[in-house]
C-alpha cells in the first residue's frame, strides 16, 4: 500500500531534486505543501520536516477520469518527503493499490500501474 525509500540527502536537497525529476519526466508539479513549517508558524511543536508534492500526469488523469469521474477524489497524486529520527524519507500511497479499491475497471488498474511506475521512478531518481 505504501512505497517508501530512505535518502542520504537532506530534506531540502531531496525536495529540489524531486522537482527537477518531476519536470524532466513530463509530469506536472501542481503544489508543494510544507506541513512542518505550517505547524511551526501556528505555534505547534514539530521537530521533523514534511513536504507534500501534488503531482499529476495530465494524460493519465484524463484517462482515469474518462473511466470514472469519482477517481478525481484520489487526484492529484502525492509524494511525501519527510524526516524521521534524523533520516530523510520519500514515500507515496501506491496508485495500483488505492485505485483498485476505488474501481474494478481493468483500464483503471492498467493506468494506475503506469502512473505508479512513473511516481516510483521520480522517488528513486530523487533519493
């Protein structure tokens, strides 16, 4: 259900590299949410970093939505970059698992697998 890998880089370095990989692979980076900073700005204690990257593939998204508009509830896809006990991690909820739970259409399973392969490539190259 979850794909995570550890990185030797800092959270900042991974974030910079991840953005470059997303664009190079023809995906769309829609938004970056810095949850760690948001919590600290609100006076809440947070010693760890957490950045969420909203990533889309316009072609794959259009194809998924053509199968079932309700799949828009799972879009855009998110990759998390976070620290935990001094280590930097990257992770995602696997589209093949999540979308299979939302739709039984064979085409959805194929598209989810294609999207997951791209997202795993982003993570593996950015780490």
